[in-house]
């Protein structure tokens, strides 16, 4: 019969959902390192559709197309509104607020995102790379006189075209090694400059 010590040796302390880091980049925004102001995000989900094929009173499930769920990140609003402005400008360039037109070429619409699960020593356990993402919603920020103990935050929802996972042969390579991408850049938003680089 298993003992609590056996459980301890297999559980190994578990994984903490508050240990993660996020980075998002696009031609519109440059690189946004959300290690500090990224309050929350999801390990992205995907679905393989099921197609039921009937045969003599029974159904054989066969795999259909894979689809990727929308991905949402929660961001703490900074005093300069730099990150919200960056997301709003990205969406504005995709579809102008007042006119049905875009100011971007087709390839520049899309960005990339990286979300990594960390261990308790700060090392990366697993990294998910979201490719060709497009913002579809920047959420409202509720203002209220009685919200004295709350800080502003907002969510950004992205449509996702593809996901790769570092290692285990799920990163598009046969060897299962991670893909190293270096991104750097800067963007000036209303006099506030965001710049930096990150290895994705």
C-alpha cells in the first residue's frame, strides 16, 4: 500500500500556477516583456475535432481538424498606460476606429507570444509559443469611486493560428530540441519608449 512518503517522492512539490512569464511581440508593438505586469495567462488549449462515421448502428470516431482556442492575457495597467496603448494601437492599425480600413500590410497584422511555466527555482519547465496571433479584444476597465483598494487591470484576447511546444518533438523539429528566436525592438507611444530584447 502506498504511503505518504511515496506520494511525496512522486508529487515532488507540484507546479505553482503563479510562477510564469509572458512575452508578446508584433511589428506594431515591438517586444513587450510582461514578466512584471502580466498578471495572468493560460497555458493555451487546442482541440482535435471528432468526426463520427456511422457503420451498422455504431459510430467510429475519426480525427478531424485541429483548432486553437483564443488565448487571453491579463495585464496590470501601468501609470503611463504604455501597454494598453500598445495593444489599442495594434488593433487600430488592423482596423481603423472611424473607417473600415487598415494601415498594415497583411503579414504585419500578426504577432507572436511566449508563455513559460517556471519551477520554484525560477527555471523554465516548459515553453509554449503562440504563432501568428491577432488581438481581437482589449477589455474595458471599470472605473468606480468605491474601488479604493483595487488596481486597474485589463485583458487582451488573441486569435491563435498555431502553437508549438518546446521539446518532446512538439516544436516542429524531429529532434525535439527547442527553437531559439531572438527578438528585439522599441516602440514610442505618446512619449513613452518601450524597448528591449528577449530570446524566444
